[in-house]
C-alpha cells in the first residue's frame, strides 16, 4: 500500500456518497467528508423489524425493544446532522441482530440497486465511501477453505448458472455488544450445536433451519473468542456493506471507492490488515492518507448520540473531544496496474 500526505487531487469535486452502516458511523469515522463539502450520507441498516425485537444491545442501551431503540436513535441522528451540509437518507435494511439470513440477502440486493441508481443519476465523476473493516479479525470457520473451494468449483462447472453461496458476513446476524459478555443467544446456540452434532453422529437428517442456527451459534462463538477482554471484533454489518460496494465496483468503472477506518473499532485493531487482504484478493492497490480534523467540532455532533456513546467504548474515550483521534484515515482503491494517484 502506498501513502499520501493529503487527499488525492482526483477526488476533489467528485459527487460523493458516504455509506454509513449504522446511525452514527459517518460522523464517527468520516467527518473529513461529511462536515466539509456537500455529500449524500446514507445510513444503510436503519430499518425497523416488524414485529419489534429485543436484543442484548437494546437492553444495554436502556431500551425495551427495537422500536424504542430506533425511535431514539433516529432522533439522535437528526440532531447530530443538524447544521451540516450533508443530504441525509436512511435506508430500511435491518441491522444484523434483527435479521434472518434470507431477509438479509434480499435487503442487500435492494441496497445495491439503490447505490446503482445513485451512480446512474450522478454521472461519471462519482465517489463512494464505505467502511474498511477495522477491529479484531474473527478467524474463519474450520470448514471455510472447503466452502470457498466448493463455491469456486460450482461457479466454474455451472458457467454462471448457479451462484456461489452468500458471504458469511452478509447473512449471519451477529450482536456486537462491545463487551465480553455477548448476546443472550450464545448459551442457547451452543445447545443447538450440540444437538446437531449428536444427530449427525446418529445418522439423522438435520433440518435446514436448525443447521443455520447452529452455524450462527458457532460464528458468534468465534466472535466472542476473538473479542476477549472487551475488544471489538470487526462488525459484520460493516463488512457486508464494504463487500457489497467492492463487488459493485468490479462492474462499474465509473465508480471510485474510498474506504474509511472506523471509530471505535480502530482502537482495537487498525484497518491496515483488512485493506491489505482486500487488495491481495481483488488485485487492487490502496493509496492511503489521513486528514486532520477539528475534534471539538466533531464532538459537537457526536454528543447527540447519547444512547450509544457511553456503551460503545467502556473506557469513556467517546465522551470528550480531547480523547478523539485528531486524524481520520482513508484508502483510495484502484486497479493494481493503474498509476499511483497524486
């Protein structure tokens, strides 16, 4: 990866879409874009489940269910973006803790269609910002290499008629509490996994729904182990949105992609390794830079997220401007064969 001291000149004047996974991510991590020039800021996972649901994150933040959570968080987000040049939009995809696999896959297709519509409406000089995937990396499942190999064989043998399985980050709902305790699903999920193991050993066919629940429980277990001691693992919603944008960019040469490093996840694991993995897997080059920010101005907006800031970082670093990082980090992704931007 190459580094620059300032934003590449080619990005100035571009029509910009900042994709924020949740109601707070854009102002936590991309204020160099959000607070300076007019841009479209979309919160992607801002939908309300019907009927309402309750997760451990709702309870930790002091809410009875998803309706109470979303009502408060949308009001906070509205106040946080007041007096900014951003054109704010909230999409109705559901956060990971609220959504099942089949619904998540369908909603991500809808999100992609909305981004494509925005690209078509805004012409050639467009810039899309997406999260980079900061935080602790969750190890792959033991069977992940075989799953990827089978997916590749299937895609090759079918000549594109049968799509490979969806990425795990796009369809496995995970509650990220930011604590070592984790969501309530864990003990129940472990019991399901045990039932499946016993059933398989006994030659019993396992219902698909039960198998999916066990796989999810195993995934949550890996996240818990990776996030020992209150560390934050990379958020699955962030990764799903990032990968969606990168897949779309493979088909849209008119689209420029910049990844931003996420707060508070960067305090637990920088995004450098994630960006390097992306470049290696996709044949891309990352040109990184950082931008000085006004932490007092940033905190003026962040302080409106009263239900989130006290629990997102137990060390209290989000509760005062003096603790915020003074620079935000970004990476411009280009084909590996292209010249380094200036």
